[in-house]
C-alpha cells in the first residue's frame, strides 16, 4: 500500500511569519511595479483606477477622500487619467455641479491585463514550489485573509465612531 505524502508543518510564531509575509508583499509589489512600468502607469495611477473600478461612478470628492488626497490633487489625477483615455468624467443628471468618474473601456483593459499578468506570474511561482509547501500555503492564506479582514472591519467600525476598538 502506498502511503500518501505527509506534511509536517513546523510551528511558527507571528514574529517568524511576519518577515516572510513582508518579503512576499514587497516582491509582489516590485513585480507589479515592473508590470505597471511597461504600461506607463504609476502605482498611484493604478491604485486610482482600481478605486474607480471598485466603486463605479465615484464623485471626485469621494475619490479624493478614498485616496487620502486633496480634491485639487484628485482633479489633477483624473485629468491625467482622462487624457490617457483610462477614465471618463460624467456630469450628474440631477445636479450639474456634480462630476462622477468611471473607468473607460481602455482603463478596464489595462487593469484586466495587469491582473492577468500578475496572477500568471504568482501562479508560476507557486507551481515551482514543492507540493509539501503548496498545501499548507493554500489552507493558511485564506485563514489569514479572513482574520485580517475581520480586524480591518473592526478598525473601520471603530474609526466611524462605533465604540471602543476591541
């Protein structure tokens, strides 16, 4: 009888996990920066496109608040993105003073290609790992993401005045 491969996972402390996780985040960001450079996009521009994609039809003031920048800075950024054909400005039909920003088809294509290239590269890196490493990684990362999401949501509720932070 052939026994299945057993995986021995060493016990790790958060202090041991953090440097490795940080390295993964840094390498992913640096890889993404290379992908952006080929498309003549800055990290800030890409973040702005992602923000606009996520919320579909943001007011300029909402975009500025979400990015943590001033409204004039958001306006300049949108001017640049619109000149590249990545976003479109639209006047509100109910309040002509209100301008909303949405992703143009070209902006969506750029984001889609970035995501595809990034995913392909990360999948290739994961495929290069031995299965004894991939299995615990596949089960651990979703659990970590859930815990981080829960903490972020608690922090968000706290920052909105919902009471003391747990």
